[in-house]
């Protein structure tokens, strides 16, 4: 066999294999994009939940520092305000974690359907 014949044979095999790969790839591409979008949104919710958790920890530290101060109307009102902000951040953290879990489950189901 000549070198030219081998090169043409490899080229023909490559051309025959290429269209089938691209069809499968393009069919799954949209589904994979949807799955990736779900994963990205889940990560964003996880990040926001972590941020709310850190804010709540900072607020708790402020509350502990204020508790050591002398009690008067101003400190009591400030602590009430900090507790309210703390509760709001914990509530937002819980909601973001719930959304994260939901989207993570959906992303896993999406990946199973693509495979």
C-alpha cells in the first residue's frame, strides 16, 4: 500500500466519523447548556447563602459585644435592631440553601437525562 492510499483511507474514515459525532454533540449541547445553567444558578444560591451566614455571624458578634455594654435605652434598641437583622439574614440563608438544594437536585436529574 502506498502512503497516498493510507492517507486517503484515514481521511475517508475521519470524514465518515465526524458527521455522526457532531450530530450527537449538537443534540446534547442544548440539554447540557440547560444543565450547566442549573448548576451555575445553584452555585450562586450557595454563595449567597454563605454570604448571609457570614453577615449573621458578624451580627452575632456585635450583639455579644453590645451585651457587655451598660444597659440603657440606646443599647437596648440597638440590640433589638441587630437581633432583627440577624433573624432576617438567617431566614435568607435558609431560603437560599433550600433553593440551592432544589436546583442541585434538578441539575442532577438533568444530567441523568442527558446521559
